[in-house]
């Protein structure tokens, strides 16, 4: 009947729209904060104080004005960050920051003297970071940039070289961040191998092997 055809056409249209949205969404691989630090050109703590939409291409670009509180990495790239650039659309991995509300940890890459960031970079409100993550950003993560954090999605998992730390958050947590992401750094030891390190307090400073926690 005509009514059935109309319903079928509507369902097909809805399905096409859902498929389009799915294909148009931003997709990022999970990344340990240490990897995000090591692979970024710039790592700063800043407060976002303004934004402006720039139409300098087929897709809009948002330019955020920031008040930089501290720079942890990137002194050789940009002396002081005043602006951060990202896509206007979240489907293109553009990131949204609240204005005049929070201090953020912001990471990104430099291109033509400008700092670009997005949803696939590690950007988080500063107060939401764990103590270990803050210590990692301050100094620990840089000690492990020659290490490789190897994701374990399915058991069994093994390290295949001495510079690897086995990252098992995906096995114990349905989503990010997990326990290793929040509390551990993969550090290169004097002997040359890499292992997970947790240094929360004087009585809790310990070096653990690559399969623990």
C-alpha cells in the first residue's frame, strides 16, 4: 500500500542519515597520556578567555584566545602561546573549550607557527587530572619518550622488546581513562629497559614489571 511505501521510504532515509553521521564522525585511537605528551609539539596549562570563528577554508576554524599559565613542552617551537586553532566541527575532530571557566591541559602540534589541537589530542580540565598525571606532565613523561606503550586489547598479550610497557586498561575498563592511564608512567630504567612506574607518595614509590598492574 501507499502508506507502507511511505513508511519504508522514511526508514531507508533514516538509515542513510545514520550511516552518513557515523561515517562523518571523528574517530580517534585510544592513547595513554604519556604518548600524548611525547607526540605533541606543545603541552601547556592555560585558561581559555575568548574564541573567534575564522572562515579561511571549506571548513570553519575556531581560534581560541588563551591565557597561558605554564608551558611544559615546546619552548623551542613557540615561546608563548596566545592562540589555539581547531576545526569548528566536532565531526572533523574540532574540540570545544569553555570560555573563562576552567584551566585546561592542552596538547597539540605546530604548523606554520600556529598551535593546532583537536579531539584526538589530550585536552582535559586541569582539576580532573590525577596527581600522577600532573607529575607526569611536569617531568616523568619526558623520561619515557624513548619507551613504547603497547596496547593490549585481547589476551594473551606479551612485550616483545625491552623498551615496551604493556598497557592493559582496555581489558579492565570499558572506556578511557583507566587505572594505568591515571596513575602510571612508562619510564626507561638505568639498565635500558622500560617499566611502569608509580610514585604517589614516599611509601608508595615502587617500580613494577611490565605485566603489573
